[in-house]
C-alpha cells in the first residue's frame, strides 16, 4: 500500500479519536436501537466490505440478527435502519411531521442541490413546502398530466419504432433497459423544457445526467469528513461536472424563456412545461425567484427522479414476462379483449385490470431501490419503537424486508399478479391505511411523481406487449434475477430479449 496512506492515517487518527469521543460522550444518554459492535474510530463503516457479502446482503443479515430496527455507526454518520411495516407506519404516517426532514448532505451533493434547494433534499420547512406544492399542483396533478397525453403517444410510437429497427438489425434481439430509458427520458425532457428534442440533444442531456449520478456515488470522505482535504481531486471533478451541467442546461432554459416572451416564435414549443412554473416561483422566506443555477438543479431533479426508476421497472417487468409466459399471454389477451385490433391508448389503462395488478406486483417484488430516501427527525426528543432517534441520524427504510415479509404476504417470493387481480391480497401503495409495500416512499415525503409513474409504467407495458411477443435471449435460457446497485437496483446482467411482432387480426 502507498506509504502516503499511512501518513494520512497518522494525521487523521488523533483527530478522529478526539472528534468521535466527543460525539460518543454526547450520545451516551441516548437509548439508540441495538446494532453490531463497531471498530475503533470508524464504527461499522468497513464491516459490510469485510463480511464477504454485498451491502444489501449485509443489511439483510443484520435485520435477521438485530430485529426490525438497528443502528449502524458509519464513521461520523449514524444510520438507523428500519425494516418493519408497523414501525414505518409509526414513523412516516403516525409521526409524519416528526420524521419529515432530511439529514445533512455531504459537500458534493450540496454542490448539485444548491444547498438542498430541491423537493427531495430540502429540509422540512417553507422551502420544501413551496417547491413540492408547485411541482404537485402545477405539474403532476392528474389534470396537468393529461395535458401531456399527445407527448406520451409520440414517445411510445418512437419506442416501438426503435425496438423494431433494433430487432431488424440484430436478428430480433433488443436491449430492454436502454430503449426504455430513452423513451421515458424523451417524455421528461419535453415535459420539463416544453419542446420535443432531437436525438442528439436527448443523448447529450442524458450523458450529463449520468455524469452527475456517478459523481454523487458515496465516497469514504462522505462518512469521514476529516479526510476531505485529501480528496480535493474529487471535489475539483464535482465542480467541473457541475460547470458542464450548467453550461449545457442554461441554453435550454433560456430558449424556453425566449419562447414564452415571444409566443409563436418557436413552432415546436409546447404550451406548458415544468420550467414555466419555476421562472417566477415564489418561495416562502425568499424575495427573489430561483436563479439560473437553481433552475438547473430543479430541472435536473425532475429528469433524474423519473428516468432510472421507470426504466428499471420496465427491465424487471420484461424479465418476468419472459420467465412467466402465461402472465404475458394473460396481458396480451386482456389488451385484445379490451381494445380489439386498434392501438392501445392511454385512456384504456384503467380498464386493463390485470395489467394494473401486474404493475403492482412488479413494484412489490422489484422496488426501484432497496432504501427509501433517508429521513431525519426535526426534534431532539424523537422516539421510534421506544428508541431515541437523534436529529443528526439518517433514518433509513430497508424495503425488501417489508415487501417480502411472510407475515404480510402469502408466498412473498413468488411473482404473482393474481394476488391483486383476484383480490386475494391488497395493498395501498401510499401506505396510509397500513404499510405493506412502499416503492415510492410513504408519508409526507412520498414521491410526488407517484401518479406520473403509474401512468408511464403500465402504458409502456401495454404498448410493448401489444406490439411484440417477448422471449429469452439466448433462446431457451433462464433469466438471471440477480440485481446490483447502479443508482437504482438494476439487473446484474443487463437484459437482452428476443422480440417477435404480433400478427394483427
């Protein structure tokens, strides 16, 4: 190992001892949930990597050992992991205001969030209320979403054409995630900036968004801030990515501003966009509307939050259709009996009850991420399950232990849309009555784009199943349902599928 590493440790260890000992003295009076003993100085930070398990396997193992709520000390951060439906209901429904804030962010995230000026990252308070109210009421309400039906139709036609072209060029083989991601990103770009963009702009903007996500992946100095001076190259890279993001997106913002000031000047411009709601947005406690850098941040949040989550759901869903051809047949038969030989439309979705059950089971079995966005308590005296929850702790929800809980679900390991279609089991995905599955989070900080996702996902499946029969590639192979973390939980082996056009009539 490089000798400079030991020089760093020689400087860092005494500082860490002083810092962590002060922190531990301050917390001795708290009754935290149990957890694994930590190592000196760094707590449990390196134990997941030394366990021989993936991080999610390690968390699952600790759930079995310590129960539905436990503590991990990850360097300077305290993580409290919740994996029980009743505790989630207590925290995010019964005590929703108490645990409605967000923990502090690392400095890199602050660069991109403009110091937590986004719906997802803002602390519980006036800024969050203003941003969320604007997004939900002026963009994501059911009435506003309907205004983008034509846009979604164009994107679905574009998706089918891309799949056909790729299949024709590759003996019927297509990449699922790549095409799904492109389709949903086209929709969100147009919704955000008010214009359907050419492929070159779509691809370039997507590259910018991906570079941001890569930059935001956790680093060791996020958990040991005292090491930050030794990671100046990473900070410099983050600032460069932020500069590239602003340089790419500000012209898109200014183009929209010009189109609004000169109606009719851009014939491709749509009458409404998310950006329109932000230009003169009044935020509680602020005198001026968002700056250009803040507009970049808010637009990026809108794009990132809905792209990978939807595309990931499509990939897992197609994998299940391939592995369970009887389910695919049921979906196709329902579409045929409901709409006949015409093209399925968005207005048909509410009549496709087996499709809705399929999507619900998909979100139960394959939530886009295994952890909801971290919550934080807003009061020092916060308690959960009888334990103290410090205001500086990350309150994390480990979703698989809930959606696969045999006390809640019958045969939870089985992918079975009939559990919902036949009414044998039920679950409100908002979790208001009871928490059973929480793919969009729950409570006051539930994902504001839930309604949009529940249009995009079933619409894409309806189109893809009506147009094509999906089967394994290579032929007669079993699908590998192993997953990995890549912003969302994606398939470990990126799914390729063989498609065959349906014969109409």
